[in-house]
């Protein structure tokens, strides 16, 4: 299985901050990397696919980059609704696997 | 707009079979290019892919659960189902059904990739 690592597990930031969340994979997955946002009690929501493509309807303050084994999700200017948990997920090979999540909290 | 809704018992006894159904509306479960998936999330933990199925009936499972999992599909009802046998307390989780778009083309990738683009709300299943 491809292992997904998201350090740190939590991150504190303030409104308006630029935030970067990282994801590292145990194998080269090219750009088969997706990012999801999950709020408490809700299902995950797709933000970024193919490492850097913005899903329709997602605000442009979200962006993704990386390829191979190292990836980042960047939020350019934090809004109140962005405080949530973010998961990376690889679709390079089954079993599809997710990172353990990074919880973004208000400082 | 595609919508998915999980249904089934919220409480299952140890050693029994966990059975859940996902009803799809707003789109056909028989459409080409989509897989229909189950994912679970243990309380306060991350996400675990259980498996998915194509409308043809071809199913793929996470090897960690493969010996206990069956995913089936009923195209006449626009539903797909999950059965997990011999459950223990470790199977207590929120279970999500989701649609997987398997034909997402990205310039950087030689083959289309798969994305979970629509999710159900999730259903908490407690084994006790």
C-alpha cells in the first residue's frame, strides 16, 4: 500500500494568513493526488485533483502543487469557513489511500 | 445534481454482518466511467477506502478487508450495497458511500485518475 504522511496533524493560523499543508507519499505517484476538506459531522469535499487542478466551485484561494512524492495544498488568505481538516488521497493505485489529515485551527 | 444516501442499521452485534445500502439519485448508477465506493472513518480518525464497484458488477476491495467485504449493485433500483461480515468493535465507524469519477484527465498524468466527487452524508454504525 502507498503510505500517505501529513505532518503536522494540526496547524494553528489566523484569518487572512497564507497556509501551506503538506503531504508526502511512500512511492512516486506522479500527480495522482487529490485534496479533500472535511468539517465536523460532514462528508469530505473535493478541493483539488491531479495535484493542482481546482475542482469546480472551489474558491481560487485554494491551490495545489507537487508531483512524485511531495505535495502541498495552499490557502492564500484564510477565511472563517476554511477551518477544517484536510486530507490528501492518492489515486495512483489501489488500495486508494488517504493521509491521516491535518486539522487547521484558529490561532 | 447527484445525491447519495446511506441507509441501514446503526447498531450491529459482534460477529454479525453489517449491511448498508446507498441510494443514488440525480443520475444513473449505470453511467459509464463511474465507480461506486464505500469509505469509512473510525471515530476521530482518518479515512479508509473499503472498495468500489462498477455497474457491470466488477468490484475491487481493500486487501485489508477483502476477506470480509462484499459490495454489490442493483442497477434497477439505482442502489449499491456493502456487507461486512464477522464485525468487531474495531468496525465501529461512520460509513460513507461515494461516487468515483474514473475518467478525470489531467495533463500531467498518462492515465485518467479517479476522484471521489460526490459523497453521502455518512451513517454511524456501532458494533456492540
